[in-house]
């Protein structure tokens, strides 16, 4: 009888050890409503228009302040505890191409939004700065598509008449739940140490390899140019080409993207 009890205890321990841990999903599209940076005895309320998208693994954001300062960034994230995630930066306007890690505590709101608190947002002259952000959710615009996920620009060139112009640019693009965001950085001139940051955000549909999008927020779009159409060609699941033609100038732009895979950064 004693041996039977021991086996039962061991079996129970094995079963509890094999119990699956349910990972909470933080994916969604969110609009910033309020941002406060606190350091020392000073609170700064930031006036910033910003959208942030989380997939099941990546995040990306784009925003612009009243002084036209552009805020962009992307990275991966992982669940640390029940209400805390750890964001691993890949690229942002404050620390381009450098690794940064942010521990973010998330408190869900009744409307499906969230409050995000970053206790170690930064330090300057010995002063620790915290970041508090309040977000409201945006509804999914469509279901899943072959474009869903994070992509990195591989090649970009423009064709005008017989002239082909290649461009140097760092660009990432994310598609998720019928929403998209593209962030980029490029030199002001061909040979220059000055760079310009930008982003665009909106909704899209993909049907019969035709990408139709509408930009709701963008740094480079001129009034009346918010809608666009592109022909999309896939080369497997991890690479695609999109071709757009400007109806006014006739310039054809070809962009080739490769999928950003988990663990590639």
C-alpha cells in the first residue's frame, strides 16, 4: 500500500511538471492617448500622435510630435510574468541599430486598451526616468493574409523612362489584422551623414496579389495621396516584391522584402 501511495505521488508530480504554461497574448493595434515621462521631481506630459502594433512576437510603433519630431521603433517581445513583458529593441530613432531592453508592466483596461509602465525608460546625469503610456484599442480591419508578419527591405529601385535609380534605405514593414506600419531611415543625400526618419500607418487588403492600402497617418505622404495600389509577387513564403506606379509622374517603384524570422536579430 505504501508503494502504491509513493507511485501516486510521483505520478501526480510528473503530471504537474508536464502541465502546459498558457502564454497570454498581447497582440493588437493600439492608439496612444496619453504619455508621461517622469524624472526626479518633474512630470512631462508628451503631446504625441502614435500607433503601436503587437503581433504574437514583434512590436512596431510610429509617432510624431507637435514639433514634427518622428518617433519610430520595432523589436521582439516576450512574456516575463503575468502582467510584464520584456521588449528587445531592434531599431528606433533614439538608438539606431543597437540593442536595448525594456521591461514593461501592462495593466489592461475595461475597453480592451492598456496602461504600459516602463520603470527604466532611461537615465541621464544620474536621474532615472520612467514612462507611462495609456492606449486604446483599434479594431482588426481584416482577417489574416500572406503578408502578415514583419518584413525588412532588401532592394529598392525606381524606374523613370530608361533611367534606373537605386536607393539606400533602412526600412521595416509590418502587416497584422488588416493594419500595416512601415518605418524607415534614409540619407538626405546620396553621400551624407544626415538621415531622415519616417513612418506610415494605415489599413490594407490583399486580393489576387493586389495590395490596396490607405494611409491614415504618415510623415511623407502629401495631401490626397493617402491611397495606394501595388502588385505583389511572392517568392516562397519569406520573400515578396511589390511594384507601384505613380499615376502623376509615371515613376515605377520596385521594393523587394524578406521576412524577419524569429531569432534573426
